[in-house]
C-alpha cells in the first residue's frame, strides 16, 4: 500500500509505521474540496491514485492553479511547516484514493521524529520548485506550451494514457478562457500529440509532446528526482 505513495515509501520503517497507524484509507472523488483558503486544516492527504490541484484564489474570486500533487507527495505542505491553515484551495482534479491523517496527529509526528521531518521538508522543497516553475510558465509560455506541460504533469501521475479532464476545468487550471483551451487542444491534437474528446484527453505521442513543451517542462521533475531518487 505505501509503495503507491512515493513520499511514504521514502520513509524509514519506524516513521512509516507510526504514520500508518494514524491513517485512514479514503476515496478521493473528482471535485472533492480538501481545504479552503485560510480555513483550518482538518486533515492531510497522501494520494495513492488521483491528482490534487492547488489553486490560488484572488480577493475577487479569480482562480489559477499553482501546482498539482499525485502519489509522489502530500497536501497541504503548509502542515509540515507547523501552520494550522493553508492559504490555497486544494481540490481533487482527478479522482482516486489515498490515505488521510488528522493534521494535529501528523504535526506531532513531524515534531517528534527528526527523520520524518527531514523527508517531509524535502517534499516542501520539491513542491515549492514546481510552484516556481508554474509561475514562470504562466509568465513566459504560450498557452499551447502551458497546456502541453500540464498534460505531461498529469500523465506523470496517472496509470495509462487517458486523462479525464473537462474544458471548463482546464480553463480554471490554466487561468484562460474556455475558448483558449479549445484552441490549444486543437493545436496539440492537430500535431498528433494527443486525442481529445468531451471530457477525455488521450496521450498519443509522449516524446513529441515533451519536445513541444520544451523548456516549460522538466526542471521541477528533475529536482524531485534529485531529492527523491528511485
């Protein structure tokens, strides 16, 4: 079970068993809200399958995704740093299953076990790197490249080549109009990288999609691999 979450798998047996004794296996359906901005954190989540989206929300309600989390990590990383709230919205983007632990229990374990804390702080570094490169991509990359990067990141976190994604959800994640998502999907599909139909994206040529994404994809992935070698 723990091998399906790479962050738990990176722990020593004593630290992993201590967390597992406090965890519950839960379903994580698409659209499930895991936390709201500045609201108290009740639980921390370690996905085994599925994808969590971390979204920043403006005072006027505008939203943009800043990071995604699958079986390589946990959410929210702010709990590792000892806080009791999260400044971001976290929601299940792709449904799955995972392990849930009460935030207070998790923080007590992190405080009491230096080896656990060291691994979790490496995850904070890895996720912070992803957020930084998302900000860079949003600033300098064309929407076609940003969509390619995002599809690749989702593909990294699921089994198989099919992604259940609606245009509306993609528009929120990329902070663009729905029409821009449709146009970008047409570009990727026209190049033979993907196949798209209502609510589904199928990867057809992963290598070509990576080449198209160019510099927008890969740096945060390399940082994760450095921090958590196989």
